[in-house]
């Protein structure tokens, strides 16, 4: 969920439909519901009702779960970025 340009407060313990607690632009500005944003995401990460157009798709890359599993197995231990774009909320 985190990319340059966004800040996310994320509750990993929460159900998938409630684990993103807040999402803002990098400068803290709220997401404008009437604006259109261009983002890069894995298929299924954003509800289709919020997608107005697709610029490019890469169906041969593979499923996010498979790619993440392989990357974690290769890296061993991983940690979220420590640059302020992700805040994990555990309570």
C-alpha cells in the first residue's frame, strides 16, 4: 500500500476490509474524493468501483502473494520502510 507520494496508517491485525486506517498524500493532505489519481497497484488491491481507467497491465508478472512469498523467502527478514510513509498501528 505504500509508495512515494502516499502515507498510510496500517493495522496488520485488522480484517482486510478495515486494515487501512488512514491514507494521505505525502505532505499530509487528505485524499480528495473528487480528484483522479494515477497509481500503480497489484490487481485486486483497489476495489474496481474506484478504477476509472487502466493505463497498463502486466498479467504475466504473477500473483502478488506468490511474488511476495518468493521475495520474503529470498530476503529472510523484511521490515517496512522507515521513511515515514508507513505507520503500523498494533492496538
